[in-house]
C-alpha cells in the first residue's frame, strides 16, 4: 500500500504539502493540487480516514445508534433505508452502531461514534432516559438528534410520534363502530412506545365512559407468537370481546392466525387493528387494518435538522408527527352500533 511520502515523491512536493491538500487547510496552488491528486490516483494511495478526521474535525459521516432488538422488523428497515438514501443524496455516509442491551451500552455506542469524529449522531434509544439524553446533548458539541422520544430540555433535538394519540383514535374509532368490549395486546412494557399506546387505549375508554377491564389487557412481546398466545389468554378469561388492538402488526398477525384456527371469523365476530402498517398488511385475508407511523417523514426531518445544525441554520421546534389509521377488511361493525357507550356497563 502506498504511503503519503511516496505520493509526495511522485508529485514532486513535500509530505506537508500533500497533507495540506488532503486536509484542505493552508494555501496550495491549483497546479500543485492537480499534481498531488494525479499522484494519489496513480499510486492508489488511500489516506488514513481516522487521521484525516482528526485533522479536519469532519468526516462527512452521520452516526445512527439503534439497539439490535429492532433489527428484525419493517420499522427498522424503513428507518435504515430512509436514512441511507437521504444521507447519500447529501453526500454523506451512514455509520450504524448497535446500542445492544442497556443504557450503558447505548452510551458506549454514542461515544464510539464521537471517537470516529462523526459530524452528527442520530439516536433511536431503547434504554436511555430522556434526562440521560438531555445531558448527552448538552455535553457534546456535535449535533445530536433523538428519534421517538420527547425531550424535556432540548426540544429542537428530538422528533417523536404521538403514539398515545394514535392509540386513542383507534380505540375511539372502534367504539364509534359499536365496539365496547375491546381487548388490547401490549408490546413489551419496558418500551416507552408500548406504554404510550396502552395509555391511549385506556384514555379512550375513560373518555367514552366505558369500564377498564384488566382481563382484556394482555401483555405481548412484539412477536406473532405472543399475539397468538394473547388470544388464548383472552378466550381462557371468558371475558367477552368484539375487537382487538395489537401494539404492532406482528402480534396482530399472530392473533389473526389463532382466531382463524379457533373458528372465530374476522371481522364478523372480532375486529382487529395493528400498528406499523407493514407491507404485507393489505395482502392478508382479511386485509389488516393498521396504524401507520410516518417513519420516512420523521427520519427525513431528523437529517434535515442535523444538516441545518451543521450549517448553523435555524431549528424548528415543531417536532411531533401524527399517525394515520388505515382501515381495511379486518374491522367491521360491533354489536352496539348506534347505541351510546353509556348504555352498556
């Protein structure tokens, strides 16, 4: 492999001149630059990126921290795809680092990206608290954006989806269709998203003066198997239900399969709604109703904010995104259509 000294010899200049050309610091004539670039091309020299980053304090890289528990789903695929495309269009490289299984490991992942001299960092946190992230943002000069969390202090450094509001709207929609015995399959309750979606369901029941029945709330684990198991638990409780909201589409699909196996028709006997609107949702039988988070729009906004911060531009404080309920064949009218929620206690 060629060295900087060999490039300097081939170009007929000093090593210091080659260094100035590569770093962009200091004056070098256009003629000399052309000689150096030609020598680099002919010799196949590749500069040490870390050394160059240390010298210029810029890498043209944006780091992304995501815990590996999210890697297997459509949600992560959309995040990664949109981030990579957006950064490519802006002439930057995406560097993905695993946040692993704890707040400490997420912090280590952030520090790893800082050590690589990434120009900015995107965090999709799983374990770090909002207070932790406010401290991190205040501590480092590199721009940092947090996805899917509402920060208390650094409002312009976060974007988030109204998970509580979307769950509330889905529950209320079912109530308006005549459903009053609505079951809810949660995600893992160590997830802030799962907690917010459960909270929206509960608030909608309260707003419509419907009782909250603990037997209709089943804890899932984001997997199809946990959705199927949740249906078994609901049936074993012998508590009547005419609709199910699952906190993601994978669990909704598991629930759909088990209901079909038990001879319980969708939507004639039970209506079903999931979250995430995965690509297969319209092609299921019946097609699955689902709540679509604007993931692409969120990531696009995050990167626009980071680039604005790097360029010293203005940062908007408008950072909340709304989801859309996409109603398909898995939702039908409930047994109390046309009756007031107050009539069924």
